[in-house]
């Protein structure tokens, strides 16, 4: 066990023993400043499609710490995966930045499991800040990470527990979480509040749940806030929602910063005579425009990038137009980058049909030379390519799944190759497809069998593409990013 984590656990345990034998200590009116991030997805540098970058976050955090010594820095997950900066070391490079910035706790986001949960346990040992997740249970029914921590901030006792979305079971490859249970967030939030009441002055849920309609209502952080009494603050992630001043649900404030460090969340939470009040704000990329970049953080990033250059700087192609991988676009319709990926799947595998889920396309590519590093950033999950055999009826079922949420954004949105389809969005989900035309101009035959190339995430039933899960596997190929690189090199 990381010695710093051991000492933190020991102190927290002794603190609980002490508190258990006495009433909660009275303290004068105290204001706690909290800075928070979520869904940074390893966007460590400021960029056109990314946020302010970790170096500017570090500078702002330093100022906030100087302004108020009662300070915490928290992260709501999807931290260790997302760009080549992280994936080439399976997240280790991010642990170095987390430690340098001085985070106090991190939630386990669904994409943090992309290297497999055992690797996430290893990353937890590398960070000074513990990963907290009360509802992520091993085969023995016990939490595999710390369910909660208690921070003594100059006498103010703050309980912080973690919640991870049950969507993780379909929003990372199933093999990454095999044997794990993602228990109901509301149930475990109630358990954690009951555990912490009387032991701390403030109770915070550090959650990777989401607030938008893409998230099932029973798992949303706003539902947790509505259903769980005694919870002062939920610092949330997952849905990439920027909540400018947070959302007050009952007595609980729910906050989230958006994604890709476009904003840094700042919450000032005051405790006075047993009453907790909180006020939230977002420090935006625009506000950070004139902020200096922390020299130490930039030096660390530079060292890591230099070591990665031998792989990431290799030019694999050229594009005369910008290739659109923006989240809002790839989750609601076809884009030219989606076409490139599905064409590559058809070309390399020889399959009749290809399918790429929109949630697997993570960023755009600018006009000009295209490097291997850019392709990996677009497709950062290390997915392999699988060719499955399914019926025409199941192909239609797959399309229905991909457009079920339309016009709302969905990671399941289906980018297709080898066919075109039409649908009527006014019809109920599951009954929207009106026509499917194959590349040769023929209508799809529901009774015929077709070869479909897709990534191993959807092939295993991810994003609810369950029709692939038990289907016959015709062939397996290398990683999706390598297949796109090979296609661009032709």
C-alpha cells in the first residue's frame, strides 16, 4: 500500500474512533474553498478543442490556496484516460500531474476503467490522492476502493465519499470490469450519509454519475440529491455538463464543470452553527486567457511528451478538410470523421457493413498532416476490431439502438459503413427505421446474414449493442487506431 495512503487511512481511522467516543466538535464559522475538475480525459495542454490545460489549473489552484488555507482540490472522474499522453503509459503520466497539483480525492469514472480495473487499482497506489468509490464492489461484495475519506481542514471535518455510474458496465469494455458490481448510487449514498452523520461537519459526494437525459434518471446525481437527505454537496461528472452556478436540489448543491478542463469549478461552502451553505462558480477558459502557466507542470508535461514523440509524431496521412469529431456532432449524426473510420473498417476487414459508436470518437483533426498521435487521440481506447455475423433484422435492431435517443446526444449513435438508412424520429424508439439500403443498392434482407465490422466494445454488447454479444465471430483484427492508420497510409 502507498505509505501516504496508509498514513491517511490510519489517521482517518483514529479520527473516527475519537469522534465515535465524543460529540462532533464545535467550531467557529468556517468557509471551505473547493476547486474541482471532471472529465478532463487527459487533456493536459491548452488547445483549440480543449480547455485551459493543467498548467493554468495549477496556477489558479495556487491562488485559491493562498486566498483561503481551508482548501480542497477534488476530481470527479474520467481522469486517467483519453489521449496518447495518458494511454501510452496506461495512465501513469496522469498520476504524476495529479500528485503535482495536490489533489485530495478522485472519483472513479467509467473511462478510468478502460485499462482494466486492476490497472486502476495500481494507479490508485501511484497517486497521493485516494480514489473513492463506495458502490464499486468486488466479488466478495466489498468496495475495491476507499468508500470515503474524512479530511480535517483546520478543524473543519469534511466527509467525502465516492459514487461511480452503473453505466460503466456498458461504457467501458465488459472485460475491464468483469467480476465487479456497480451498486445503486442512491442506496449507497444513503449508507454513506448514515455512516458520516455525526462524525463530520460537511458531507460531500464525489460522483461520476451525470445529470443529462443520456443518463438513466435513477442514476443521475440530481436523483441522488433529491432522494438522499443530509448531503451538502455533490461534485459530479460523466455527462460533460457545465453548471455555471450549480443546481440546488432540495438542500443539496450539484456542481459540474463540463469537460476537457474547459472550466475549473470553484465552490465556497460555509459551516455555521450546524448550517451549511454553498455557492458555486465556474472559472472559464476565457477567464484563464491571461493566466500564466505553472512552470513546474509545463516542465513535467514537456518531459513526458518528449519521451512519447518517437511514436506520436509519425505522419500517417493528410487531410484537406477538418475532420469533425466534436462530441455534440458525433453523438447525433454522421460526420466525415465517422465516415473515415467506418470506411477503414470496411476496407481492412472486407466486411459488408461497419459500425462505430459515436461515443468512441473523442476529438477532431485539423486540416494538414495527420499524425499517429492524432489518430490515437480520436480513438484512445485501444479497442480491437471484430467482425461479427448477424441477421439483417439484427442490423436494423442495431440501427434502432443507435438512434433511440435522437435528437438527444447519445454515445451509442451509430456511424455506419456499407449501407445507408432512413428513419422517422417522430416514431417511438425501437420503431423508427423506415429503410436500410446496402451499398449495392439493394434493400437489406431481414432474414439474410451479414458480416459486420465493429470495435470490440460494441461487439461485446457495449452501449447496449446486445445483438452482437452472442453473435458468431468471423474474424478478429488489431487495434482500431492501427486500422485507421493503415487505411490512411494506402
